[in-house]
């Protein structure tokens, strides 16, 4: 009998606690969706910034120039061979 009484009091306390909360479950789920959206946008911005930093790095620029120059030289050699 004491167990039933303790469970009933505990249930009433839980009910009073949940009613005293400002946010309803629907608001909590809505907030979670907003937080996930904000998190996704934050990650997207950070990723974009990281790729931009990598793309603008000295190593990337030097590598891009190296391959561009090599391709131009190869292209010129092919043109010279085909147009004697």
C-alpha cells in the first residue's frame, strides 16, 4: 500500500513539474528543429570558410600555377608538332 501511495505522490509531483514548465513539448520540438537548422548552417559556413582558406593558400596557388604552366607548355609543344 505504501508503494502505491509513493507512486501516486511521485506521479503528482511529476505532473505538477511538467505543467510548471514554460515550454510545451511542441515548442521543445520546434526549438530542436531550429537548433539543428542553426547547427547545419554554422557547419556549412565553417566548411565553406575552410575550403576558401585552403583554396587561397600559397601551396594551392603554387600548385595550380605549376599545373597551368605545364599544361600550357604541353599544349604549345603539341601545336608545334602538328604545325611544322
